[in-house]
């Protein structure tokens, strides 16, 4: 991904350095080319937030495409907002604070950034965690009847992963789905929605039904995702 230009970076602003580092480790497993920077705790290692740490993390995360900040508690947001106030106008326009739970939001944002999403797309991906929690379903709906007009192409297979469709393989599926133009669904859920795919809770032996419009691109998309699932994502 990095060959096409800089990616939006992430800043994890937590009151705890350990929490921030853990989220960076988790999200980084799904977005290896995305710069994700921990800004946890105070300057001297206590529980709290640091203007200096967050400011430095923003500078490190923004390689030109911007940065999204995810915060755990209200005072972290206030510290992040203060850090934004000290940026020049150009830099400030490239940075946004996500309205999202820090863990789920970071995971969704990381995948959106890895697939080349711009600042707005990454912020929206993070915010999808709020919408999913409120509705109990993915914010990214299954393909509409209009999307699938003219029929659809479907392949159904068994999930072979011992640990099921957990975060890492789900991220691989979503990143692959994003490379196709066609609307792709997995068991009726938008294949581009990481939180939607993870919410399916698919375990080893579960049936996976992959569908897209019956076009050349749709067939390539379904076959590509089906091959990835059949391979066990390298974990089978």
C-alpha cells in the first residue's frame, strides 16, 4: 500500500501506557504498513495524559496523509484537542479526533487506513464502532437489491481455521474485498466492514457464503475471497 503514497496514521491516546501499547500491537497486526503510535500515560510514566507525548505522536503518525487520534477517556480528548490547537493550520486540517471506542475504533480505523482510506474514511470507519454498538449490527449493510440486480454469483464453503474468523483473518478478508469494485457480502454482511465481519462470530466448521453481482469483477471478487477462506488464511 505504501507504494501509492502515504497512509493516514493513528495515534492511540490512553491514560495508560500499557493500554496504548497493547492497542498499537493489536491494530498493527492488521495494518502492517500503517503508522500507529502509542501516546499513553504521563511524561514520567504515571496514569494520565501528556500534551507532549500526544503532540509528538501526531507528528510521527502524520506522514502527509493525516492522522486520526483515538482516546480512551474525556480528559484524553481534552489533551488531544489542546495538542491540535498548537498545530499550524495546514497540519491541523489533516488531523481528526475519532468519536469511537478506543479498541474497536482503532481496529476498524487501522484497516481503513491500510486499504488507502483518506482522513474522512478512516474517521468514519472508527465511528462505525459506535453505530454498530447502538444498532447491534454492522453500520455497513449488506449489498442492496439494486446492487445485486441481474442476479448474483455465490460460493459457499466451510471455514477451516481452528480459531475461526477472528480479528487477523477478518482483516485480511476485508482488505481483499476492498480491492474490488463490486459489492461483496459474506453471510449477508458487507465484506468491507471489519466490525461487521467480526460480529458474525464464525467458528471452525461454520458455513461461509460469499456473494457478489454476477459480473466479471463480481466473480473475480467472490473467487478471490473464497480462495482466501479456503486457504485458512495461512492458519489452517
